């Protein structure tokens, strides 16, 4: 079975306009590979737009008093722990800075 590659990032409290550069860029380079976003908090409109874009959305782990920049990596780790055999290569990026 051929493995796919993965582009993954995480965010909370971003809207469509903030996510659009990352999503469109990730989709452009991903081809038939997976694009996943770990989401802490987002509006229903944002969730709907991500679904329309074909983005796999995964809930962010919620641990009190842990900063978002730590939670996103913990959440990415948890996703990969459960799905590692699916992917050959994984690229993670900061969603805001792309």
C-alpha cells in the first residue's frame, strides 16, 4: 500500500481570512496527500469553509494552563500517534506565518 504524505498545522481563534493563505498554499502543494488542521476554537463558518476546502479537522487537546503553542504540538503528536502508518513524510508548519 502506497503511503500518503501529510501537511499539518494547528490554530485557535482564527477566521477564514487568517487561514486562507495557509489552506490554499497547503492544498496547492499537497496534491492527493492529506492536509490536516488541529483546531482549538473556530466559528461554525470557519469549520464549514475548511470542510469545503477538503481539510481534515482534528480537535485540539484541551489541557488547562498549557499555552496554545504547546497544545498544538501535543495535539499533532496525538494525531500522528494514532495515524503514523498512513504517512511516509510529515511537514508541520505554523499556520499564521505562512
